[in-house]
C-alpha cells in the first residue's frame, strides 16, 4: 500500500490514537498513530489519504502549520 493511501491519526492524549488505528485497520485501512505534532507533520510530508485529529490537538501553531501545508497542495 502506498504512503498516499494512509490515514494519519493525531490524538496525543492517552491511547486514543492507537485505539482509532485499530478500529480503522478492521476496515482494512492503513493507519499511522502520530505521537506528536512534529511526527504528524513529518508523516504528512510522506503522503496521506486522510487525517484524523482531535480538537485538543489543534494548537494555534499546529493550525498555522496545517494551513500552510494544505495551501501548498496542488
């Protein structure tokens, strides 16, 4: 499966990211649980099909960096 077919999950508190990935994997979706904002942004550079994140993860800095990333997409 290509990197651009992955779903990245960023839920940095507790086991939420791992649990979400297990659920997505039961639907045969490839998933990566990201441990930090830096890990998420690094994985995004390698391609993704979707992004699942929790509201608590949306710091002003992360929102700004995500906005810049997506505004540079073709």
